């Protein structure tokens, strides 16, 4: 079972539809116990980090997500779903997040158009099956005002320039997370979902 976590954030249906176009079935749920039997979990969304963390805590999903990732099971975070994986965010003051990836989420530098919204290049820093069939510097769709800075740069699998060279995809074991929205990124975005699901479901 492919699980898409519903914690009150937007964009869930777009992810569900993208997965459906690839021929897979997924379930949107806010029930922590349903992560136990999931073959893969996706944490998508748009919105504010503090509200998102509050919703995860209220729904009892924080420990379930941490446990799922700690067990080395396939997990994909998208946009705010990437930022929530970090130690904390400076959005609206300081707010603690899931602390799965040590590091801080910062506001994009002043002088830029914020939010960063539209197409931008993903520069691949490592070779990984998630990039299969996706050329280096392919364009993906972004919409965000904050960016993540991990303490351990070895988890940075790709970067994007927007006033700063920012981490736009992280990979650590079976955890993958993107700052951009693959479900809004056309052919290459669908290919990235296909690659993730192939990796996840091949684990049996």
C-alpha cells in the first residue's frame, strides 16, 4: 500500500492523481496506524511549517513518521514535506520540526521575488536511481519562501540556484525529499515519482 499522509496541508489530490497516472493506487490517510503496513509513505503539502507540525502532533503522526523512517522504509517528502524533516525552521520565529535530518530551514535571501515560484533547474550532485531517465539540469516546479540547510552535506543529492545554492533534493538511505513539486513538473516529475515507487515496491 502506498500512503499519502493527510495533515491538513494542500496539494494531496495532485500527488494522488500523479500516482494514479502511473498506474498505481494510493491511499490518503491521517491515521498513524496505517503507516505500519505501508510499502511507501509520501508526505506532501504546501503551507506553514508551524501549523503543519501542530497538525502532525495533533493527529499522532510525529512518532509514526519518525519510526517509519528509522526502520529504513521508503519515504518521500515533497516541499513542506522536506522542510518538516529538519531540526527546525525559522518560519514565523523558531519552530521545532521532526529532527530526522539535522539542520535548519531558513528564509530565502532578501532582494529576491518571494515566494520562489516557477520553473528552475535541478543540478544532480550524485548518481542515484531516483534520477533514472532524468537529465541533469532538468527543470522542476517550485513554490516556496524557505529553504533547508542540512548539517551533513552528504545528504544533498541536488541543488538549485535562487539567490543561494540551495538544497533541492535530499537522499539518506530510503528517505528522499524534494523542495520542488514533482506532481507539477510534467514528464520529469512523473518520472521521478515512477522511480521512487519502483524503488519502494521492489523491496517487496
